[in-house]
C-alpha cells in the first residue's frame, strides 16, 4: 500500500483541517492484489465546498454527486468525493445525500473487493464487508443484498463480469443470480456505457472469452447485442487468440478483437451492431470490412490450406486486392485466430508462410488501379471517353495484371484497352 506522495499530501491537508480522508476504490483493491494502479481516489467527510476552500486548484468534476477534482503540484488530478449515501436511483443515476459515515459510504459500493478503504496517513485499512477475504479467495461478491445492488445501478452486472474475468475470479452465487435477473433491464444503460464495458473487457482481460461467455449465459448479449446472443464458444475463443490492445504502435489490436467477436456474421450485421453501440465510424469500417472479407474468403482459404493445397499467385493477388493493401496483415491475423479455434488444423508454419507471401504481394505487386502502368489520362488520350466505361476499362486492366503481372507495361495495357478480348 504505497499511494503516491501527492495523494498523501491531499489526504494530509484534509486531515489537518479536521476531516477524514481515505483512499478508496480500484487503487486500494489493486494494491492489495500487488498490481500497479495510476489513479488513486479519496473519500472524505468534507463537503464539496469545504474541499474547494482547502485547495488552490480544483475542478467540479461531479459536484452534484460530491466529487471534486483536486490538482496536485504536478497538475495531476485526484478525485475527492464526500461520504454519501443513496436516496433514490433509477437503475443508473443515483440521487445522493452527504453527511454519511465512511462505513455508510462503503456500503453503497458495488462489490466487497471495491469497498475497502485505506488511511494513507495512519496506514490503516477499513474493510467492513470482508473484501480482503474475497480477494484472497478470488471471488466477486456484491456488498450486502446482491439484487438491491443491481437494481441501484444496472451497470454493475457488466462490471462484475469484467472484474471476474480480469482477475480470474469466480462470481459468488447470489451475485451471479442477481446478474442474470438484471439482464432484461440492462437496456436502461446507454449504448455508450455498454460499449465502454466491452472496450474495457478487450483492453484489460487477457482471455476475454470468459467474460464474453458470461455475457451470453447471463442474457446480457440477448438484451444488449442480440447479434451475439448465441455466439459459439469457438468464436469467443478466437478473441483470446489475438493480443491484448494497449500499444500505441499497434492501433488495430482492439478492432481486431472485435472483428473476431463479430466474425460469425457478415460485415453488414457487424456494422449494424457496432453502430447501435456508438462505435466510431473508423472502427465500424475497419471491423465490418474485416468481417466481410473473412466471411467471403477466410473459411474457404482455411479449408484449402488444411487440405494441403496452396493458393496460386493469382489467387493471392486477388485476395490481397479484395482485402486491401493496408488490411492484409490484420485479415490474416483474424484468419489465424479463427482457424486455431475452428479445428481447421492449419499448421502454424503454413500460416506464417502465407503471411509472409501475402504481405510481399500486397506491398510489391500491382493489386490496385493506382499500381497500373497507365492511368485515366493515358486512356483518354488513347481515345477512351471519360465516364463509367473508362473506370470499367481500368478495372479490366487490373484484372489482367492480377492474372499476369508481366502485363503491367504501358504498351501492353494500352493495347488491351484498345482491343478488349
């Protein structure tokens, strides 16, 4: 339990003014698990106006809920929230009152593993709901009455599933039953919140299939992403076969995981589901194109490779042209993940050889109209009128070059354009 010095300074300022100040939430949980955590939040008996008077630089992050952002000397913000208890809730947004005790504040939290507080000055833990014991046992358990916790905030059902998968924990039986009972009411959640939980699952969980299977088994997919309501285990395991996102140099990792998740359907179904969840247009395009290309080529290519047959050079050029130069690598990673979990028995060395060959073709051979030795201006000067026919002629020339790369010379292409077979 080693909160950063700036967090200790914030707590000391509050305590020196006569208020309680405790570290709470995920940072305490992760510290007890031996995990690093960057964001340390505090809970205090001070009201929001009192917190703002004590610190020079503050931000009213969620003042109506008692949360003030306190900026430390390095400009980093720490959320300081007044002890509170819920007055009423609509299943997502709570109306709160201040003046609660620490234990009352912890009692309104979702799970016992998140209801542990730490005094960084006195170095004392407060754990009224035996969260430490649940951490040691590897259990996600709701604080108090599980059904009541889920009714207070429907998002907790999805958070429980993510925590269990992230830490490889079990979900306590009463908590699981409450999650299942909550599933029909998850439609109260905004699409953005649902997407955020799926994003966090893909980003934080090494093997997301455990969480995704619980979404399916609880009925969460049926309520929130009907396209995935009956997703088979093999499809969910394909997500596990792809690396965890996070590196800025690998921006396609998260879209690839979503492409694997939706790859049991066609690109249009993936597009519709992601648009309903408010994904960005860029992610929707990336995922739907990969899913579409897998539906068109992936399974048949896997069957061909598994049978010991190798695609011809022309077949691979057609594939690279259909997938797109910049998506070839992602497409093959998606294929490899699906082939590994669909029992197609494609040898890893075969996949590696195909990967190298297809990348070489994609970046060194003519697979796009722009790669041709002639362009539209050349064709117009040769007497081909502008309009749809010109575009069709360029595509015909590209098809000829894909069949035989030796055709990609100015003289040959102009001759083919003037004398179509």
